[in-house]
């Protein structure tokens, strides 16, 4: 979240940032940094009314789009981002990526962090549909930058990132959004929920209460 937004997206105060998977572990942190640390206008995309309320009411985003309820993501983005999108932080891929690419402003930046909508197609046929040709044309005409990254690319900056994140958490600029599932027997259920989108923030399985004698 930290490196993808700050080092790849290079946001500037006042810009419009759209985040897919915004109620998840990565997306919720990206959205909060963009909104409360950098002063951007932030729109989150999530699945379900409860998650969208969470984004606006709990995390303080400017708007949220329920992709499960919207029949046309292009129209939804046009409604909440009438001037277009400067930065799109993509955790999902697929239709959401294609819709956001159509709404990008000139010299916009797209940070490619994940593509969970297509994970079940990995290893499939090579002719799976990708970015439509008309969307690809808009990438060129709008001079967009699409950048993928791996967090270990920034390993040397981990200490500074931890310092910043800890400071923002202490100051109340970001919240630790977390869904905790109690007990190891529920681990499989929790894992399924991760791909079904049932969690808000980081999904954690709590195995047991820490022992007072534990030295770890």
C-alpha cells in the first residue's frame, strides 16, 4: 500500500484517486493515506452496501461505488469522478480496471498491485480476454502510465515506511481495519472468505490467547 501509492502513483494533494478492493487489507490503507495524509479526493470501489458505508463512514472516503449493485461501472465513475481520475490503484483487474482506464485524465497513473478477479484463470488458455482495443487506445491517447510492482523492490525503504505508518496510526490519520476469526478450526472458512470478499481490512485467524509465559 505504502510503496505502491507513494513510489509508483506519486500522488499530489487535490488529485482524484480511485482504489479498487478498497475495503480490503491493502486498499483500505491506500485509501486512508491518499485521503488523510496526502489530501487527495478518494473514491473506493467495494462489493456490497455495508462495505461502502464502511469506506465513507468509518474510513472517511469522499465516495464509494458498490460494484455489485452498479449495472454500469463507467456511468458510476462518471457520476462520482466528473472530472476524471488522476490515479487508479488496482487490486482487482478485469472489468473494474477497464472501466477506470476509460475515466483516466491526461497523464494519469495506474498502479497495478493485484488482479484477484482473474486469479482463478491462471494457467488457463492464452486467449483469455484482456484489455479491449478501445481501452488500449485510450491508454495511448491519454498518455497513461501503468506500473506493476513487487513490495520487495523497496526493501531498503522498509524501516522508513514502518516509521511513517506507525506515526500516522498514532496520529489517527489511518486506522487499523481488521477482521478477526477466532480459532484454528475456522482457518479454512476464513481462507474462503478472503476470496469471497467477506472481510473488511486485514483478515486474521486468532489461534489462541497468548500465554503469559511466552517469550515470543
